[in-house]
C-alpha cells in the first residue's frame, strides 16, 4: 500500500500569458498524540506486532487509513482502531487525539 502524499497539478498562466503548471502536495492533516506519551509505532495493527520506532512526546501524526486490530486502552478511551501513519507503521487510536471514538479515515485495504 502506498502512503505517499497525493499530488495534483494546478494550471495557471504566467504574466506573459504562457501556461504555467505547478505541482502541489495535498495538505495532510496531522493529529496530536496524547500529552506526556512516548508512543510505540508497530509494524501492524496490534500489540503483537514488533515495535518499529517510538514517537517522542508532543508528536503529531498523519492518518492515511484505519483498520481494526487488538483492543487497547489509552488516554482517549478503549478501542480496536489502529491508525496507519506510514507504510508498515501503525499506532493505536487510543493514543491519538482525533476528536472521535470511531473511524475518521477510510479502512486500510
């Protein structure tokens, strides 16, 4: 699964009337992790998957898609939703301030 930012071409005209094409990366929304937490990032959607890195306190993460996994209790409740933050990198939604206790992104395929 690719999690590269989507890009779109925007066409406008230069002062001389010549078409000018620019590429813009789509703006990604980043969500804060719970205050005071160093968050484990796992290779899959569950606590049984290996830790691939640890996010420092104060980190913000993009959520590309979400998928069900093991149940986790954290500062934002108890959930089985796992957030895909990069290719092969998942964090429990119980530690991400999304403002919702449900899915906010499409399911990972």
